[in-house]
C-alpha cells in the first residue's frame, strides 16, 4: 500500500515561508491525485490544495490562493507545498493525502473521501 510521510513543518513568523514535503512509497503508480489538508485543534480537517500525480491541474482553497503552491516531483515520489506570506490563522497540522479514481472515474479534489492514504501530519505554527 501507499505510505506517506510529511516533513518541513516548524515555527515561523507571520509573513514568512515554509516548504512542506511528502515522501510517497509503495505502489505510487496507482495514485491519481494528491492533496494537502489542514486541521486546527477542535476543528475538522479541511482542504488546502490538490494536484494530479501526473502534474498539470492544480486546485486551491480560496484562503490560500496566491500564497501557496502545490507541486509534484514524480522522479522522487514527492509532493510539495510551498507556503508564502504565512498568517497566524495558517497554524495547524498539515496532512499529505493520496487518492485513486473512483469506480466511475471521478475524483473530487477538495473532499476528504476522495483520498485513500494519509500521512501522519506535520505541525506548522505561525507567530504574530
């Protein structure tokens, strides 16, 4: 099965940048889409960004458009999230996720149910 491990989180001042990485292993050829989700204490996990594993199409939550960039490096089996202009409200645990097409060939990029595999999460804390 696909395994995902996030890294790159940490403490940063407001306005700063971080680059999150997600290392994928196992049968990565089965992956169709990958995404990043965040979860703050006491809140539900919510969508941040997604990308086709083959590259090309990307999708972003309105709250991060223009600030975050999602990318993949298939040769290294890695997913990235470049986060710029960070705000205190970005503070959360960030999770990497991977999913396969459903039985009718559809993929809902912003929905947790589309993703079959999840990493352990990495903490991002933005101070004001």
